[in-house]
């Protein structure tokens, strides 16, 4: 590396600089009521040629609805409807990638995800696996992706998960629930159209919004906290309070929650989440509990770690008359608890953020089981 010497750059200097994470951000974003109708113009400039389609992965709740007729199809573009009843799985990603490769001789011009966190994460994962070999299970972890993904666009139809802005695509695998965390995961383009979130069922609106709220609590009270994360987390927290404790008009509520989701997702880019997320991964892996409600089920019992956040959560829950289900873990065996605990304890960065480097002295399998048994 003679050029380094010529430039006066030492190995020590490079190592010191590399200590700071160089995170990607979504390079292009459109926000505003009705902006979905700009999608056609945006995709036109990214279309490689007529034989390289755009693949639209769309929540099947929109099948037969007006939104589908507004999707700008050209040439051999394809819409694939996906059920969001279950969280995305590695096997599902692999099947979709195989299907696309078998049907088209060329790589797609891009992948467009339209839906909530499940569809957005699925779209990110498919876009990565179209250009990387093997199964998606081999990429669950941090910075394992070698090749850039195909162009991919995220269009959220519910707000709260932060999936539209994050560098992870969380997947359920045969052995773990873990994201594909990489610089190539982040969307190339996002469209934030608050009109698309009209008609979301109240319970789902609450659970998904609380995912954002819990992001903020865990980021703001974590040991990884810094000015970057704090600035986004505090703004997202303020917006969540306006939406869930204020009396906003519907349009204002949609706008603000969409931006809370964005800021909440950004708050963990240079930080991490914490106890609730680590434990909800166990629920998701073993029982298939959806992420938003899983976070709520755990968070209600975390006064020991987040006393102010839990108090505020319960105040929001009461205001909107949300009854969380009970007895989720009542019929589980010792082996079941062990599996959930193993998955949860595997989320090392989350525990370090929540409790510091000595977290193993605080969190034990017995401690986790005692919390799971309350759910």
C-alpha cells in the first residue's frame, strides 16, 4: 500500500477512522399526500430495458383495491401479492428469488415493496438475494452481504416500524430471528404518502406505532446513546406523544406518525434497541408473534428497566382502550422457554445497548423466563 505512504496516511490513522461506523441513509425520499402517483416517473429513469421488469411485492390486503390500479406497470412488470399475517421468513425470501430468476432471463430493474414492515423487510431481503449467492439464512447477521442489491423502493402503508429507513431486513430463519444488517439493505428510494395509511385497524395502528415509541425509549435510555441518535429519538418521541396522547385531526395524525416512524428508525442507526426488542425476537421465533404486538407484550413488564417509558406506554394504552392479549406463554414447555431465551440472548448488541458490557451479570436465563411467564 505504497500510495498510503505517499499521501502521508498511516495504518493507525486508517484504523482510528474505521472505528466510526459509516452508515448509509436513504438517498432519495418523497413525502406528501398523493405522492404515490409520482412512482411511475421515478421508476422510468431506473428501468434498464424492456426485458428487465420491476417486481412489486404488495401486501395482499390491497388485492382488488384501488391502490393496485395505480401501480405503474410497464412491459413485463409483475405484482406479487404477499400475506403479512406472518413475519417474513428466510425460506419465503429464497422461494421468491428462485421464482423471479426462473421467470426472467435478466435481473429485474428493481424491487418495490408496498406494505408494512413485513413487506418492506421482505423487499429488502429479496433485492439483496437477487445478486448474492446461496440462501438468505447465510446473511442473517451484521455486514455479511458481499454484493450490492438490485435497486429497491420502499412504500410504507402503515407507520411505526422504521423499516422504510433502516439498514436491516428482519427475517425468521430455521434457527434464529435476525436481520440482514448491511449497507446494501437500505432502500434506494422511499415514498412517504400519508394517504396510504388510511383505514389501518385501530389495534394494528397502536401496536405498530408503539414499535416506534419503544424504539425511542430503548435508544434514548441505552448505553450507545450519542447526539446523533438522541436528536432523532427525541423528535420521534415528541411526535409519538402528539399522536397517542393528543387530539389531532386524522390527517395530522397520519403525517406526524409517518415522520415519527422515520425519525424512530433513524434514531437506532447510530445506536441500538434494547430489552423489549431482544425478548420479542424470542416470541416471534417460537410463536410467530408479530413484531409490534410482541414488543408491547414484553414492554408492559419492563418497569425495572424503563420505568418512565412503561408508565407512558400504559397511559397511551388506556387512552385508546387497547387490551393486550394474555396467556400467550401459559402452555409452553421448559424446552419452549429455553428456545425463546436462546434467541433473545443471541441479540448481543441489543443487550449491550440496554445494560452495558456487563449485561450477562444482570440478565440470566432465569430472569428472562420469569418475564416470559408473565406474558
